[in-house]
């Protein structure tokens, strides 16, 4: 399994990371340059969040389809062969805003948050890092997103924050709600979800349907790199980027997405994996050709 070429995704920016504190891209030009850095370092997919383009508001998310279109057009112009994977995460039942971005851009892939999670984090003094919140993704909401994706030729990448969500995705696939085999992202490192422990990966693989396409999203500092290494050894696909971590394996802070992807590509090669090109990624993942 580990001989399969590794598909690397780069998550270019995050949901709320302040560009005044961290060098995350915001504008179409910045996003395109970061996509180029990621592609040159070995990424074949970029995962895209959109930010407000108003002056001084780059830390805030945007679901304006014109912003989405401008950013994705800039990325496609700069890196024509790269695959796009759009974020869709919203709280509440109204999915019209992210759906409008999916319809405008028609990416190859889009995140499908596949279950609900109490999104929690404690500070060192055991106070809440933010007010406890429910990231609500009931089955009806999942079905609504999947309907939009199917109508626009978009493959859902099912994000799983805990083992119950992973097992639910396999039920969704058997019911025909999502493709079978499904595409799965194991989100590990959220404090109230699955920990970023490499030893969990073989157990999680046991819960997957045959042929499941899977990758790890490791949230944290340099400790996530042991998790990525084990993922590469077990044949999973790989994801990094400034949304997930700011830190390279040696503990230094990444200046851009490029060094993170370079480190991931090196890790893949050390695990005996070649890095897939975008066209190879399309074939591996069963996506539409350009």
C-alpha cells in the first residue's frame, strides 16, 4: 500500500487566523502566489477558505461568491493544473452562502463536514479558550450539501472529527449519500475530537470500507509530523498548510505554505512514496479529467 503515490493537499489559509499576526494569504493575488508555492513544492490540491477583502478585515471569513470566484480564478490562472477543494463549514441549517460559492467555482472537491462536534478547547488554567460551541452537522444538512455538490460535479471530502463520524460516513456511502468508496479526511488534534496519535491510524483504517480514499488533517505544532509520517507509511494521502500548523518538523515557524509542503513531500519520499502530480491525483482519486 505504501508504494502508492502520495497526493498532497495544501490548506492555504484558515478560518479566522489574523493576517496581522501570521503570514496567511487573504487577497486573490496572495492566494495565487501561495498556491504557486505549494504546487512548486509538491502539492496537487489546494484547500481554499475565503476571507473578507475589506481593508483591515482579512481575519474574517467571507461567503461572497464574487470573492470566491475572484480568488479561485486567480489560483487557476497562476496554477492551471492544480485541483481546488473548497471549505463549506458553517454553523446552523442555512447552507445557502457556501452553496453559492460551490456553484460559482465548481471545484473538483469540497469539504463535507460529516457529523456534529462539541468544539472545545481548554487553556492551561482550565478555562475555556472560547465559549463552548456546537459545530452542528446533522444528516439533513449533510444531505443538502451533498445534493449541491452532486449537481455541480463536485466530489465530497468527508471530514471526520471523531470515530463515530467516520463510521457514519461508511453508512452514508452504503446508502448512496456519498460516493462509495468515500473520500475521508481524519481530522486529528482538535481537543474535543480525535487526538493526533499515530497509533490510532490502523484502528481507524479498520473502520473504512474497501477502497476508501483517506488522508489525515493534523492540527497542532511540530508534533503532528509523526502522525503524517505514519499516515504516509500506511498509504494515506497527506495534507499540510497554514490552516493546520505554522510549525515545521524542526520546530521552526514556516514563512509560507511552501516549506510546509516541501517537508511533507520529503516525508513521503522517506516513507517510500513518490509524490503525485495533479493529473496523477485526478486519476488516483477518481476525479474528472481537465
